[in-house]
C-alpha cells in the first residue's frame, strides 16, 4: 500500500525499447554541465592556489658561496669563442701597409715624384747630345728630376703620421696597438721601404734609358760606383730625408708645421751660405753648410764634378740626424698623451 508521499517522490521511468533510451532534443553544454551547489551570500569562494611547477634544472644550481671579494669563485674560467692570439710587429706592419696604400695622398705624392723623376730625366736625356757626356756620366739626367721629386717624399713622410693626428684616428690606432713604439716602428719601416723602392726604381729607369740613348766613342761609360750612387745612393738619400720628415711630423703632430720645417731643412742650407760667405768669419761655416745641403749632396752622389766627394759622407750625416730625430719621436710618443 502506497502513501501519497511515495507517489510524489517516484518519478515515472520512461519505457525503453529495444533500440535503447528514447532520443530527445540535444542538450547544450551549459544544460549538460553538472550544477554546482549554491553558496551562501556571506561566504566567499575559496582561494585556489596556482599549481606548483618545479623550476628547470638550469635554475636549480646552487648559489656559489665564497667571500664577497670573489663573486665568481664558484664559476669556471671564461673562455672566449673567438680565437685569441698574441700580436707582434708583423700585425702592425700589415695594418700600416693597409693604411698607406688606402689613402689618396700616397698615390698622388708617389705618382708625382715618379712623374718628375722620369719626365724631367728623360726630357733632359732626349735634348742632349753624345758630346755632352764626354766628361759627365750618362746617369746625370736623373739628378734634375730628383731635386723636385724629393719634396714629394718629404710631404708624404709628414702626412703618414700627422694625418692621423689631424683626424683623431691616432687614438684608434693606439687603442688597437697599445705599444706605441711598435706603431711608430711599423710606420717607419713601411714608409721607408715604399719610398726607397719607388725612388730607386724611377732613378734606375732614367739611368739605363739615358745610357741606352747615349753610347758611342764620344761618350764616357759610367762606372759601377757612378751607377750605384745615381740609383741606390740617391734613392737612399731621398728616403732618409722622408724618414726624417716622418720623425718631425711625430714630434710636431701638425701637418703644416712639419712640412714647413722640412722645407726649411731642405732649402735653407742651399740659400743661407750665399749670405754667410759674404763675411770672412762665417765663410767656413757657409762652405760646410753648402757642402751638406740637399742639392750638393745629390750632386755628389751623381758625380757631377770630379772635385766633389762620393756623397757617402753626406749620406752618413743625414742618417745620424734622422736617427736622432727618431729617438726624440719615440721618447715624446711614449711621454705625451694623444
């Protein structure tokens, strides 16, 4: 016997056929989701903590322990991925060679010097006769072009170092190569080799071209000493003069001032003796100054006059003066700031 309460609590169960439960209208996801029990209005939702994820292995390394003065005591030595090797003079030579061949002043000055030596020398040789070389060596035409060509070498010697002071690139150079003496040595070697090779080759071309243009019974064949003095000797003299210009440029660190100083060194000993010989007390000084002037030294190397010496004493004196100037340049470069 059932009570009324039992009829209300039991819901009718729909009959199931052989095909399964009856299919009604599809329910939405919201209707199908289980209903959460309502919460009281005075109770807040419980705080859900974020799930804990373990840290990666790289961040779980122990903190290095050590005294405060050694913050990296627990780490190994740093190894650079770039191969590092010690620098030497060869690296500085390669750097200076790249600089001197990359600037336009080198091409202009050396090109003008070669054009003067070759152009004037071949012009003189072409306008002279065989009879003019009865007492003079056939290597003489190279002398006239060298008188003007040496000024180009002087200018280039100054610009090799003063151009970096003018643009401020000397700071970059000395930062890349902190050994300043190495930088100056590399500049001197590269410049001297380049100027000596260019000058000697130009003089040799003029000398052998003149010897080929003037040959015969009326012409006195030049000796080996005359050929050596007109080529190697003159090239060495002009190159030492350019190296002296480089030293003066390193001392003064100013292009215009160094070029003006070197022009005075080249021209003043050839002009001043004319005034000194007017005085009896200064005549000997004027003669000695004239003997060691640049035009007279080159004339001695070319053996223009038999009364002149071979020119090697003047060459030795120039080498001594150049060495003294280079020593002063080394000392000032190490002492002064850039």
